[in-house]
């Protein structure tokens, strides 16, 4: 099995290198749109925090008067035909600032044509068909190098040398009071030309599905279908819940009422805790009593001001 996975990983690298060379020699070329385009992506699969960072950057840009839009893939849409990330962005920014579908190049073109001067591409690092002004890459410090091997042998989407395309690299999910410098030193060796920053996810309150505030205390069963379930459990403990148990489903899974009822029963007298992304996939008619949403916010630990300045194009 290991030999087969290693062979498939080599095929992944061959396909990546072939595509890279086709763009390098000009047989393929990316499209330029009439806006500043910045991708927020991962080097590996899993939840490094792209959605939280995109929401933070969009809010910060909007507060500074920048006409910002988000482009996201409509991945595994739910019963209403929209994806969970699409719904999150629409709730935070409005439908007119969220462009979702299957072709990011066309979506970015539409965002620029609508008058947006800054277009943030959610999960855009591996999208070669769209020219970007800047690539921001997140590395989850709990799995910094994605197992060190390409898919399917490891978790890497691209070889580590792909970091040379990045203008900003962010080590995410640092622990409270953790020194980021040892992690940043590792990244600088792989991406010497990039600006390197560090950040963490901070609990930002708990609320019921109707929006009412909930006290973060007592036992909690974390129910999540996100890319890094363990990180959600850590945030729940940081928020004040104890003990915390975890029930993880496939990323972007849309919960059925039967699943919700079963998980609600398993939570007992404790809180059944969701992330904001899980909450948009909570179906009508599912239990609501003792179901709460754990809010999180992005917090820069090092280099945040400079990173945001580069993303908006104010420095280089």
C-alpha cells in the first residue's frame, strides 16, 4: 500500500510540474482582471483557517473604505443549491460582495466588472488560470508540512517549493502565548522571499441558534464537519467548556435531521456546540435546545499589520 501511495504521489508531482512548465514557457497563460486579486490558500488539504482569515480581511478592507469582494467555489452545495462558505460570506458581506460558482476566473472577472477593486480568492493558491497580485498561503502549525508528502501519500497539494510563489506566508493556529518564531524560522527557509506572519483563532463568544448569548461552561459535545475538527475542540476548551468531546464528520457535510437528533441525544444535558460554518448546515426541524454556535475571530500574533498592508497593496 505504501508503495502504491508513493507512486501516486510521484504522479501528482509530475502533473504539477508539467502544468507549471506550460505556464512558465507561455503555452498557457493566466487571465488578468481589472482589480487587485489576492488569493488566500493552503499548501495542504485541511482547515488552516482560510475562511476565518478571508472574513477578517474583508471586514478590515471594508472598514478602510475598500470595495472588496470574495470569490469562492460552490463546493458540495446544500439543499438550497449554495455552499456553506458561500452562505457565510453572504451573511457577513452581502450577496453583492460574494461571488460563488465553479469557475473562479469567471467569478473574479464578474467581481471586477461589478466595481470591486480588491478581490479575495478563497482557496486560490492552486488556481493557475487567474493572475494574482499576491498569493497568501496558510500553514497550520499543527501540521505545518502536511505530512511531508504529496497527495495521496501525504496531505500536500503541491511540493514545498511551491511556496516560492507566495508573497505572504501565515503560520496559523498558534496556541495562546506560544512563541511563533520557531515556526516562522522553518517557513523562512522554504520561502525566503515571502513575508512571514503568524496568527491564531480566538474564541469570540457563544450564542444560540436564535442569536441569544450562551454562557460557555459545563460539558460540551463539539459537532463539526470542518477541515480541522481537533482545532474546534481546542477552541471550545479555550472558551470555557469542560469536558469537551468531539464528533467529526466529513468536511462540508450537510447534517440530516436524524444525525442532528442522534448527536443532540449524545450531548445529554451538555451543550451541542457547532462552528458558524456548521450552523449554516443545521437543517430546519432539527433540535435547537442546548445547541449553540462557537464564534471565533482571527488574531495576528506577529506581522499582521504588514501582512494586511501588502494584501491591500499599500506596501511591497
